[in-house]
C-alpha cells in the first residue's frame, strides 16, 4: 500500500499528515481557511487520500504553519513512494482557472529542486499571505525529493493563480507517481 503518516512537532508548529497515493478521503485543518482549501484541492485533483492537521503560531503569522506543512507533506510523499521503482517518474499539467493559467512539471527523481515563476498582485488571498505559496512549494519539493517547476502563465486574481498552481501540481504529481510495470525509469537503474 502506497501510504504514509508523518508527524512533526516543533516549538512553532505541530503537524500531522496522512497520505494515500491511491485515493481516499480528503480533509485539512490548519487554521488558515484559504490554505485548507488549497490542500483539499491538491488532494482531490491528485486523487490522493489526504488528511492534514496543523496547529501553529498563527498569532505571529502563517509562515511557520505553511512552510512546516510543506515539509511534512513532502516527507509523506517521500515515504509513500519508497524506492520509487515502478512509477512513471515524470508528469506535467496545465490548469486554467478563469483568467489564470497554471503549469506544473515534476520529476520524482530524488534530486530536489524548484523553479517557481509566479507573481501575485494582491498580498492576500483570503487569510493567506500570497508570498507563502512559494514557501510551501519549496518546502514540499525539497522534502519530497522532487524536481518541481511551477509557472503562472497569466491571470490577475491571486486566488485563481494560486489555485491553478496547486491543482496543476496535484495532477503532475499524480501522473508522475502512477504505477508502471518495471523498475525505475532511469538509464542508471536507480532514482536519486
């Protein structure tokens, strides 16, 4: 079963993630409404079973909660994928959200890297600081061991732009994590 549960507790946050790569119920409770919406969209559109619970120092701001959630979610993906044998490895996807267009490409390689190309005119989407979108995806990619490219190719509404990126990433990861017959998709014979 391709699943994992990861918990992390620091002086700033306490986070728990349950993940099933092959589906299940989806829920999120981080204390940040817009972020919960994005995490649920990620689970639903990726076809993942996902439960995220986070308590953080929101009286300071949302940065620690969002970044640490990315860390824990990334670790859950790394654990659920195990040795990464028998997966497609690569995935990419475009998602239009009204006037916005998001693109994601992922390589489940074990070599973490991120290229994040998106600008947000508004400082907030609901109760979410838009600058935290890049922080989340950076923490996620590096802890999952993914090479991740995210690009917003158009749009004016920050809500739509961020949602397009979360959904595009979900579809790209789902495609890359899909089970294939055979060993690792690599001329080296291993991933990482």
